[in-house]
């Protein structure tokens, strides 16, 4: 685990002729009294697997439900959807569309998941046909969202993949397009709410100029709750390269101002229109930095000391500051670690190695952060106890972890009585407020008082040893980061 603890300063900010408009629009973001002044550390939860040796978490919703992929005991890869603030359980796997594997990329506030999955269909050259899906809570089967080319595309391929879903069940991703004579293979799509991919209507096109705008390829990576989609698209008809980040709203795809290099990708957009992604910073295609864009302005988010970073998700937790997560290289590119960047476009911010924000001695090396919700909960993948295979994790800010502990008391599996729930809740009632105020010693005292009550219940036979162990482990995990 890296010992890098210093926040890296933000580097470049690029603004266009429209900067005065941006300044006016950004007044509501600038740091103010409502911004959180206490730096919170994180409680890390091992999300486990579906029985195999490897897992990853790619998305998290406001309820704390995570999605991603995990290996089964036979090594097969499957998408999953966890219960709120819980690790992966066998019943969380979402199945496939008739084939062997699946992966979940994103989850909305209702628990609907999108991603892609193998079907039972066989494509050209004996390939497996893979399709975008939507998995709805309470429904046993995935919904195949289809493609933009029902009869097949170039060389007969006919695949699609879902990459993001908003609260109205609008899905974005990529899908095979019909043969067009100019080399296209797939285009970004955006569905109607709760709908499938519709040829023509769902096709977002590319950034290639007219009259060849539909030539070449594009991919949709993100969508917010006002249905603005973002991704990456080809810009030149003759070669397909370079690819530039785009946003699509008002029925038009426009380029996103990224950094100075050739290629860029927009991975996510929040509900106030801030976009994050990755861009070359110069002519060296290996020098890529995470960026934050809002309208005509773009900020280079820097790295953890190396030459690489990519931003995968952004929230709108605070009115003035946004939180961005991703992966960045450390000094001399010695390692690639998960990062958190907090700030805004105009005033900048700082990038922190998330490995410095968890309790030491737990055996984790956090490699990448892929999702963050508006509570500040983060999911991603890392290595645990030096095992090289990746393991999915969830990070809870310490105040959120305290709130989750109160919610845990009502879990039927713990078999607590209403009186016990009430008494233990009283012990924790002010813990969250203490943590948010930076009164860590007071919060520790409250958590220790909670643990004492739990031990008393156990010693007098009023709760099981398993319940006592679960509750004290949760409380001690918070104490360890205070």
C-alpha cells in the first residue's frame, strides 16, 4: 500500500471565449459555508464474491446497492446487484441472456441495473452474440435491449452493451449499426425511459462532420437525470481517429472541450452538467489525465505524482463542491491507485490517494474507484492481503458508516427486539453529528458506550454471539478511522 498522503494540486484550467457565461453560472458552486470542512476517512467493506476468487464493483446507487461482476466457483463471470449496504450474496447474481457471462456497469436509484451479457446466439466466426440488458428488481429475467441493426452489421456482427442508466431507466451504451459503406461498427445509443434500443431513434451518431456524420463509431458512457448523454466518438471519416469526448442533448452531439492532446473520453455526467473523463495532455498518447468539464471550461485534475489518471464518476453531494473518483498513477508510475478529487471547476481542488483515507493494517490496496453516490459512498476494486486477483470494495465516509450502523440494528437476521433496537439507537443517536463536527473523541466515546451495551446483552444471553460480533465489528471499524 502506498504511503503517499499529500494532495496533488490541480494543474491546468482551459476556458474559452464563453468564460463570462461560465463564471455567472458557476457562482452557485463556489466554496462557501455549506461545504463540509471536516475531512472524513472511510470505512472499507470487502464486498466479497459470488463464490469465485475475483470481483469488481462498477456502480453504486443512493441506497448503497452496488453492481459489477464477480466470478462464480466455476470461474464464470456474472453481473450482480447487492442489497443496500451489504456484501455480495449468492442470490445477488443477475444471470445472463442465455449464455455464460454477464457484467453490470451501472445501477439507478430504483435498483435497475444495465450492462451486457452473453446470449445463446452465435455470430460470425463462431463468436458469442452479446447484448445490452436491463435487470429490474423483482424480475427473474434480464431484458435484452437489442441493437441498432436487427439484421446485423459489418460482417454480420450484432452486439450491444449498456454502460449507464438514470433514474427514469434511460440507458446509454453502444450497439452495432447496419452496414453503411464507411466502416462503422457501432454507435452510441440512448433509449427512451424503460425502452429498448430502437434503430434510428436511439442512434446518437458520431462527431464526423456532415454529410458523413453517421460514419465511424462512438460509445455512450454516461447519462444524467435530465437525459444528457456523454461518451466518446470518432471525428474523422477517413480513419475514425481521433476520438473526442461528446455530450448529447437537444438531439445534437457536440464535442466536449477536453485537454490539449489528441483523444478524449467522457465517462460520466452529474445532474448539474459537470462532465468527467480522460484526455491526452500532449502529443504523447500515453500521457493521459483526468478532466472536469462544465460548459466551455475544462480543468486538468492532475495525477498522484505519475503521468496517468482517469476519472470515472462524479456526484453532486455538496452544493459547492463535487467529488470525482477514478484511478491515477503514483510517483514514477510505481503504482496505480484509486483517487478522490474534491473541488469545482473555477477554484480547483485536490486529488487524494484513497489508500491514505482508510485505516492502516487492513491488507487493502485500493486500485481503482469506479462509482460514487451523493452520500459519498465509493465502490471499486483492489487487492486484499497481497492477492493479485481483484476484489470489489465499498468505502463509506465515517458519518455514513455510523448511519448505516443504526440502520443495521433493524436487520431481521440480528433478531433484536424493539426495545433493544431503541436502546442501542439511543447510544448512537449523536454519533453521526459528532463525526461531522470533527468531534472524534466524543464519537469514539459514543461508539464505545454502544459496544458496552452490546456486550452486556450478549453476556446476559439476550442476544446471540453472532449478533454481538456483527455489531461490535461494525462499531470498531468506525472507531479505527476516527
